[in-house]
């Protein structure tokens, strides 16, 4: 398009041949912006089709590649580890909120609900069975397990139970569930120091730095969060063998990804990788159910 005699933004008079307004700085050669230009101005170049986000996600899928590239200095092409983790956490929280608010409703021939169709169950699943809290709405069932911390958590559970009894299912889905998801996301962030500490202990004396452990931990956490958001949560809607076998396949695939990432990022031999991987995962597997149930209780109490 041709140059204009006045700025379309502020109506300031423009000298002949001017390409920018001296008053507000807008281009004098106006043309409707493309979707690509709008995306770049809104989200920056990181989120465009050829931006750093997609390069980062492609590298993240390949076990250990993103950490290896980052530690070896190939960083400018990727999102920073903390930025990637926070983005993955945001996506996972949105997915969890969508899962809660879009819980399916199952009707029988009389158009009445058969019973709870959405189950929220957290807490240790091993050891002595003990339910800290059991609460049932028409379509939502909440079960929190206590494990060996049942005595310490019992006061919080009593307050959470009283709080749930005072709110309707609609109120729970609208407000309490959002608080619960928010606290669970904070709990996931709180697990990062334990993961970094576990990596430091498992690879002690191998010349690795705390910063390297931190980068790897952030990449692992981001992968786990995105896997949960895009694969695990949607898979929960399937019933029967598809859900049961799919859960085991996902768990096996995630474990294999973690071991391959560990081997690549730390240049470890196969057997040593498996042993050190077990040392890393064991404290996380033990601590997470208790941290998770504590976060839910705090959000409901």
C-alpha cells in the first residue's frame, strides 16, 4: 500500500516519504497483519511455529537430549528449564481443571444418575488401608488415604470433612476443586528439591554439578507434567481393559523415558543407570502420596 499523508493512529501530519510517524512511531505503510505477525506480537517468537517452544518440545520428547544440549552450551535455541517447567505446570493445571469440570454424567433408562461418575482418590495406596476421608456427592466421590501418617493428618481430615459437608457438589466443582488443584500444583513444585537431592546422592562423586542436576530435574518434571496433561488425564475417561492396560503401558513408557534420559544426560552405563534410577525414584515414590494428600487436605480444610 502507498504511504499516507497523516498517521492512521494519531492523525499527525507526515512529511513526504516518511515510513514511521514521528509522533507515535507507527508504520505509515498500513496493511492488515497476518496471524503469524499477531502471534509474534502477542506471545513473542518463542510460540510461533518455528519458535523456541516447538524446538524445545521436540527435544524434550527425545530422552535426555534437551538436558544434554543445555549443559553442553546449546541453549539459545531452547526455552530455559525453569520457563519450560512453569509453562508445563500451567498447562497441567488447566488440564486438571478441565477434567474436574467436564466429569462425564452417566444416565440409565430412567434418566437418573447411577452414582458417582468422577472419583478423586489420592494418598498412599500401599501398606495398612486407612481412609482419612470419604465423601460422596451425587456424581463425585472423594477418597483420601492416610497411610502411616493417619494420626498426624486426622485433624486436617476432620476439618476437610466438615467443610465438604457444608457445600454442594456444584460449589465443590466451582471453587473447592480449583483450590485443590492449585495446592496440588504447589506440592509438585515442592517435590523438585527432593528430586535434585536424590540426583545428587545417586551420582555423588561423578563430577556433576548442582546446576546440572537442577536442569535435568526441571526437564523431567516438565515432561511428566505434559504427559499427565495430554495423555494420562484423557486416558482416565476410558473404562475397562483399555484404561487398565493403558495405565500400565503409560507407566512403563514413562519409566523407560526416564532411564534413557538419565543414561544420556549423565553418560551412565545401562546397569548403573537402572540402579541409580531406582535410587532417584524411591524417595519420590515414597514421599509424593503423603505430600499430595496433605496438599488436598490443606485446600479443603
